[in-house]
């Protein structure tokens, strides 16, 4: 099977925002499109809404009037499922309830031909379960578009347990013909994006619960140190706290309450309070008119040390720091003091400044310690987080702050927690990706594509693994596993095996 020809009919069942978006994508690709909704009149309203979307494209110069008129002529609201009999593809975008979806597809089987491809746009339910009662489950696939469907390029093509490979290929090639960037996924809780993205939210929430830093600071560090377009708290507010928590809970339950996917009590309280984010006017941030802006904690200017000593080679991307320090006009000498092989910077007052490795800075046997967070590119990063141990003096902290400020960085001083902010987040995402690849959820290339396009990550997990180093990721998670001893941070055996060859 190949892509469904442009002249063949595509039906969309469910006329909410996502259903309208999918209908628009199919229309623009040249298909006759049928819109159906179980609520009388909604299909007609949705067809009008899609028409207005096309009008806006013409107004913005993104579509010729003749193309719009032809697309409008191909769009038909249906009043009964029986009108979908000639469809070559039916995409469902109704409420996220397993029973409702199963009932719909059972009814569709009695209407459409045997060659019709059936697809669900579910983001959280099992494709296998939705297709479980069908007579021909082999023609059933997941086609998970991302909202807004006309704008976001990613489509996850999900094969259920009994999906025919030819049906998945047809769905994949059809999505590609529609101008999308499809990726193949096995039927697993969360598929690719919602499975691998969980740590981006979960670690931020855990850091907040541990009082490591406030939401604005956590967001700023992940944006300005790692290059994420939005911080996790901003993004949760945009998505909707209720929606984000529902996906997290669905994935957690899908994995039989695996501690790696445990939901957050802090987020549960936010949802229970009706603070759902932008749509309710308040979530982690206050969106009311005139509300004070929540700013990240940023250290006041401190004098830069005149000289520092570097011991051994700094880990991963931080190996460039001696070069940056030298470029800033600060004298760099080599510390010959016998010590462990892990690299660090010795400050003038004697405190050591080292990349977080999963251990807290407090209680270090070698004296006062200040940890700094991971940046995948220390040259371009504009903010760095520092976590001083209890033994570090205020002057030690000022020296560390002044050093990074001399490199042109804003500095956020946070509480001393294992793994800090960026490091634990990136390490968990890399581990989730390695585990998903090893379990056959998706290929490495599709995982990277999905995370870049689906949630606008600044790179793919395998790129981050290469920059940070698999050994560093493994060591950090293994150390955190012993610090927390809950199973949440235990590194996967897929990551362990990768130490013999680059992931």
C-alpha cells in the first residue's frame, strides 16, 4: 500500500479544534473531506470554522483565493455515519474515552468498505485497546497529530499490536504526502513524545516540591542554560494543568505506576484548586491584567576572581570552561594537588567548583564545594545555576558567582539538591529515549525528530547524549539512584549497554 491518493475521500469524526485542524490539513492536500459529529449541527459549524481558517490564510497571502475556493468545495458536513461509506480514510478525534472510541469504530466497521483505513488521533489511550473489538484490527492505526494540526509538522504513526505493517506504511506515507513529518511508534503509553517528555515536567515539579528553586528560576535556567523554547512551568500553564496532569497520570498508570512516571502532588493541588494555567487566568503564573511579573532569582554583581586553578579535565561540555575563563582575562593555572580524577576549578578562597555529578555539594569530604549545573554549550548559555554546599562560605559563593558573571552569564543560586536542574532533566530524558529505542518503541532518528518537532526541544536526546557523554549520564543517574533510593532515577540497562558503544 502507498499514500492514499489526493482525490479519495477522507472523513474526520469529531469536530473540535483538533478535528477541524486535521480536516484542514487533508483539504489543503487535495482530498474531498467529510466532517461528522454526533451532536446535530456541529459538523456544519465546524465546516464554517474551517472555511474561516482558509479565509485567514488568503488574507495573510499564504493561499491563493482559487485554491481556497476549491478546498471549500471539497468540504462537506455529514449528518449520519452512513455518509462516510466511500471514505478511504477515517480519522477519529472525539473525546478521550476508551468506550466511546470503541463504540464509534465498531459502528464505522458496519459502514465503510474493507479497504478503508481507520485511524485514531488519541494522545493517551492504547491503540491496541481501541481496536480490540474490531473484526479487522489490521487496518487500524494511530495518527497522532499535534495541536494546532495545520501548523505543527509532527505526526506519530502508531502501530497497535495487530496493526498490519502495510496499513502503518499507508498512514505514514499519507501523512508525508500531506506535508507532515511522520515518525513510527509502537503502541506504548505516551507513544514517543508524551513518554520521553515526562521528565521535563516531572523533574521541574520535583525540584519545586524540594524547594530547590521557584518556578520562574527553574524555567529561566532551562531556557537560558539549555536552550528550551519555554520552561516547564510556562509550558504546563500553556497546555493546561489539567491536560498535562491527565497525560502524566495516564502514562503512569499505563506503566503500572512505575516510579519513574509518578505524578506530582503539587500539580494535583493546582488542578484541584482550579488553577489550570492561561485558560483560567492563573496557574504557576498569574495572567491577570496588571499582575506582577514573576522574575527568576538572579545573583547581584560580584567581583571576578583574579585567578583560578583547574584540576584535571572538566567533565563533558564543561571542558571548555578553562578556555572561556582565560578569554575573560582571568588567570588559569593547573592545580597539581593530588586528588580524585574528577575535574574541578579551585577558587581563590579554596572552595572547589565542579559540575554536578548527582551528589550534593554538602558534606563533600574534600572541603567546601559549589556545584554548577550542566549546559550543553557553555559558550552560548546565558545563565548558569550554582548550588553551594553548607560548608561553602558567602565569600566562596561570591567568588563562584563573579567567575561566571565574568564569562557573561547570569547566575541563579539554588538550594543544594542532587543533579540540580538541567543535569537531572537532560539525563532523565536521555535515559528515557535510550530505553524507548531499546524496547522497540521507535528508532533513534524518529525519537530525535519527534522530540524536536513535537515539543520544540533544542536537540534530540541522542545529540545530548553525545555532548554530555553516556558515562556522565549513567554516573549521574546511578548516583542519584543511591541518593533517592526510590527507583525513580535508576538508569536503564539500555543506557548501561550503550557505554560500550556511543548511543
